[in-house]
C-alpha cells in the first residue's frame, strides 16, 4: 500500500482522499454524537453550531479538512526537503496517526487548530531565506492566533514558533512585537464582529475560562488506551534514535529545521500537560510533528519491512474503530 505514496505527484492525492475516507468512515456509523469538548475554542463552537452536531455535512467536512492538512504537510516537507525522498508519506502518516482509535475520528477542536499550526510552520521555515521576514513573523503570530481561537491552549504554539525562528536565524526583539501583533489581529477582528451581535462575553465564557490547567487527568484509561500510548511512545523513541540517519547528508538549514520539529514535538507533549481535561484525545497534539519524523523514519527502513509495519498500524486503527 505504501508504494502508492512513494512519489509526490499531485494526482496521487486522490489516493490520499481514499485513504482518509477509509480511516474516517467509521464515524458515519456512530450512533452517539461525539463532537466538541467542553473546552473547545470559540470558533469551534460556532463551527459546530453551523454544521450541526452529528450531520453528514460535518463528517464530510472533517474528511476534507484532514485531506487539506495532509496536502499542506506534504508541501511543507517538499519545500524544505525535510526527508531524503520527496513522497506523500508525511501526509499518509498524519492521516493514520490522527485516526488510530475511535476517539480520534470525530472532528475535535485540536484537529481544526492543527490546520493553522501547519500553515504557521510554513512561515517559520521560510525564515532561512531572509526575504520578507517582517511579514513572515507577523504571519507566525496570525496563524497561532487563529489556531488558538479553535482551541485556546494552542496559543502555546506561538512560543514554539518563536523558538523555531530563534533556532533558524538571527532574532531581534522587534520580531516578538510583530508576532504579537499577528496574534492580536484575529482576536480583534472576532471581538469586533461578535460585539455587533452582543456576544462579546463568549470570548471569556466559551473560550478562555477553564481552558488550561495542570495535569487535569479526569479519564480512566483502558488497555486500548495504554496500547495506543505505547505505540506513540515507541514511534517517537525510534524516530529520535534514527534522527541521525535521516539528517545526515543534508545542509545545515535542513538539519536545523528537523531539530525544530523535534523541539515542537517536545513542546506538544508539554501542551498535553497544560490543557484542561487531559485524556487519550490529547495525543492529537502530537500528530503533526510526529507525522513528519515518522515519514522520515519509514523512508530509511527497508521497503518491505516498512510496508509490513504500515499494514500493522493500519489494521490496528481499523480494529480499534470497528471491533475492539
């Protein structure tokens, strides 16, 4: 199956759509609606109100938004040469990791926020080119702000984005001002709009209040959850162990960008600790950076061995959705 995605050709995105549809199809058979969590961001609440609680429209939209994210991840990797081969693997593993259990399948606010974090890193990685740095820095704050409007704890990604920029180039204090201005703009525009409809208090009551905590563990984990945590931990450990092999032979800029991805992965783990109502769905914080390092790892493996591992992960995802 992986052989279908070894070449990064636009027409092959059709296979990505089919792959995503297979992994997310179980949601169409859900008897119980599973949608926004209590701590979803204000724009997530508005989107759920617009598309409905458990409608076919919402489910189709979730497939399309994940497909868009997968395409943008592949674009991010291709533009910055983050893997040794130009393939569709990063998008494939993003879709797979974001669908490994039934709890991940609904359109959670973290998945919505991931859209803008992916776009943010496109602007973070642009900053090795010394072109329009002021605009790119503003965009970093802008995308982080939009992401946090869908899930407020994602505001932490602004810090991760700034850390990435500091690691990639010479940083000046005015860059922080530009990023903060970008962060402010989505909040200002949304506040102005909802003020006209007398919903300004929603910013606090639907968005900020009780959205962050520390080690707010309220869910009893099942054996399936422990298996999933173990799989994610194993992938991360092996990716770190193999990082030298897929970062060797590349220029210093690419090596730094790979390091930024690992910094983002570590920061995403911190986000799991700081968000309210930490549960198994909190693993969705990790899927964006994990998808890229997992793709790089699989490209270094023997093709037949990589195919077997992928099939096992794919079967596990389907079993955890339909049977277990």
